[in-house]
C-alpha cells in the first residue's frame, strides 16, 4: 500500500512505498523490524516499541539540487528509517546500532525485500576489529554517565526557567571607593539592588562587566526581554548616579537555560516506567541503560569470538552498580585477549561497501521498472 511519509513520520509503518516531505523522489522501504528492548529480550509490559528500518531512493535522487534525507524519524525517535546509502555509510563506520539490524532475530522482522536479503548475504563485509572497538567504546561512554547523581532524576529542575538576575553580581561603589580587599562581587540580593531601577553602560576593555547607574523610578531597567541593554550615560550622571560594577555571567545563564529546556523535554517525553526504580530510591543509577551497556560489551566480544554481534542477550537480573562495573571489566579483558588472536580485518573495505551500494540500488531500480 502506498502512502506519504509526512514530517514526524506519522507512525504508519505499514506502507510499501513512501514519499519524503523534503524531497520529491519516491522512496521504498526495504526492511523494518522491532528493535530496542523488545529485540534484546529485556522488554517489560510498558516498554516502548522501537521500529527501525531501511528505505531506498533512486540513484538519480542524489543528482538533485535538493539533497534527499539520510533518515526519517518520528518526534521521539521511536520510529526511525535510514536511507540505504546512509545505512552502508554507517555500517562501514562500524556503527553498533546499524550493525545489529543485519542480525535481528527472525521474530523481530516485520518486512524484508530481495535487496535486503542481498545485503544480509554480504553482512560479514562489515565485521571488523573496529566493530568490536566501537561496541566497547560506546558501552564505556554510557557507563561513565550512568551514576544516579549524574542523572536528572537526582537533579530535578524547577519549572521556572533560570533568571538572568541570578547570574548577576555587583561590586558596589562604596566597596570600590573604600578599597576593601579583595573586593569580591556579591549577589544582587546581598546588596539590595533592583536592576529594574538601573541602567548599564559597557566597561571599556572588559568582557561581561558593566558600569551600573541608579535611575530609580525613571529607569528603563538593565534587562529588556532576553537582552542586557547598554546605555550611553550623560556626563552629569556619571558621578551622581554611579552605583558600582555589574558582572553578568551571560554564558552561564545561557547554559542553564539550555539545561532547563533539555530537562523538561526529557520529563515530557520519558518513559515513566523506566525511571520508577530510581524515583523510589531502589537504585542510584539507570539500570536499564547499564544493562544495555553490558549487552554491547557482550556483543563486541561475540564479534571477536564468532564474527557476529549479539543482539538478544538472555542475561537478566538485578545487579549493584559495582557488580555491573566488575562484569564490564571482565568482558573488556576478554575482548583485549581475543583481539590478539583475531583474524578479522581492521576495518571495512570501503571500495567493496561502495560497490555493494551500487549493486543494491541497481537491483531495486531494475525490479521496480
């Protein structure tokens, strides 16, 4: 059944051919499957269903001035399709997520095609020592992030966004004139300063430091919207209204705003069941994420031992953080030992991968004429 793939991917994955919204060329789905925890064998009743797939475009689409998309996904990335060209590119770069698509359990495959079967017959082309290293490297990057205190679950953020005023400090005129060492900046509250009653002028040869002037009820305020307004101060006011120096950590405020936005995006979109154990205090780390890293490590070991990744891992159970780290260390030690005896190529043969992309595209175009 033909259909139109609209922005946000419109959660319809039962179509055989689609049109991308940002490119006029027709694209056809070659493969899709249920991925994520349901493929790994670690899903619970309330786990998300992740769909991953591959689509193909005519070779002529890549001659168009409007470039075709590399991938198409829904808003939460629960449904993601990669172009065949991007798939071969990522496979050549030893991407673990793309490699596992070539080794999906049969009960996870929803649809395949003759071209996908050709790709599967050549999948060993993408097995290399680099694949094992990629699995191990990605797993350890996740382990470093996994501790609960580094997770938002233990660092909740207020619903109110960060205030610019909280990133402002002053050295008052009195402290400057008195020569009090070391003349440390203080918060606005500590000095009773209301920036709405002041104007600011840039301090020459200094970044993020401003001269502050008290205009009382006649002031238009230091901040107007999201910007700090820099004024030209009349000569007569330079001495009479000078209140001190204002230090505004603008970069700190912008970073806090970005962190606040990311946190609340995560709160809106997260799978609540995944975080239940942490919220109840049962665990001080993201258990699901850490067990995923163990699966990645085991998959890297499997590449070195058997020449293929491990998708479905039967290892389950509850582990303490230290136990998971010990398991990880043991697997890494095994991988280092196996690498010394492995006859796998260092990386994918780029010319062979490129030729495969051409053959698959030509085969699809010939079949669809």
